[in-house]
């Protein structure tokens, strides 16, 4: 509730509009150029130029809405600290054995639950997204995005394996029944949640690498042309 109230109090409008920004920026830029012509022997930036650059920096800052500036500053904190902590805290996994992290193991009692979930996120999601996109384009239901390619589409589809909320929700609903003991049910659910987290991490890494490689290849082909 406090966060909602604070968000409502953050201004959405910038201090300077477009016309005022252009007018003040023109004056400051002219002063910057004039300072360079007068103090030609000094290195850049000299004293007067630092003055104009400082005011240009303040001008650009006040032209951007405070809400956007705050969002930009909070992005690294939210993405690399708050979200991982939230994910781990709300997953509700009790790790009592290091074997939980071995998603590739198979046993008669548990089967290959971890392996199925891990490969489903890492390989099943991108393959399914790519095939569904191909089918939609062939049936004229959808259209390929402008300047996009199939390798890049598949690379981006790899990021589709990043899952948390719905994946863990399905994991919670999937295991249970009259013939399964509560202890075994909880073990299956915990193993599934660990597989979801590890599969999401692997999908994020694979997708990032695939996008980087495909982007570099496509840029190289364009440069040769």
C-alpha cells in the first residue's frame, strides 16, 4: 500500500517541455562554442565550458520526467536483487538434500520429473514457440516482424523458457493423489520447483548467448553487402 501511495506522488511530467528545452539548450550550446573560441589554448573542457556542460546536464535531467528517472535507477536493483530474492522466497522450496539440484537424475520412486521440467523449459518452449510462429505465418494468421529472421526468432524464443509464477503453479497442481504419500508429494513438488528455477536460469543464458551470436552473424552479413 505504501508503494502505491508513493508511486501516486511521483510527478509524471517533466519540468521543461520541448520548446523550453530547445530554447535553453541553444543558449547553452552557443555559450559552449563561444568559450572554445575564446580560450583556444586551454584543454577541453576549460572552466567556462565546464559551467555550460554542467548546466546542459541539469537541463537534460529536468527534461526527463522524475518517474522515468526513478524507474531507470531502480531497474538494476529490481532485476538483480529484488526479483531473485522474491523468486526464491516465494518458491517455498525446502532444500534438505543437495541431490535436489541434480535435475538429470532418475529414480523408480520419483521418475525423471526434474529432467522433464528442465528440458521442457530449455528446449520445449523455444521449439514450440518457433513451430507455432511458423504455422501462424504459413496460415496467414500472423506475419513475420519487419527485418526479423528465423534464426533471430528462435534465439528470442529461447527466452520463453524463463518461467516462474505459472510454472510453479502448475508444478504445485501436478503432484498429489490418494496413492501418493504427503512426503513423496512434497518431495516431487520441491524437485519440480528447483527444476523450474534451474531451467529458467539455463534458458536465460542460452537465449542471451543465442541472440548475441545471431546478431553478430547478421551484422557481419550486412557489412559484407
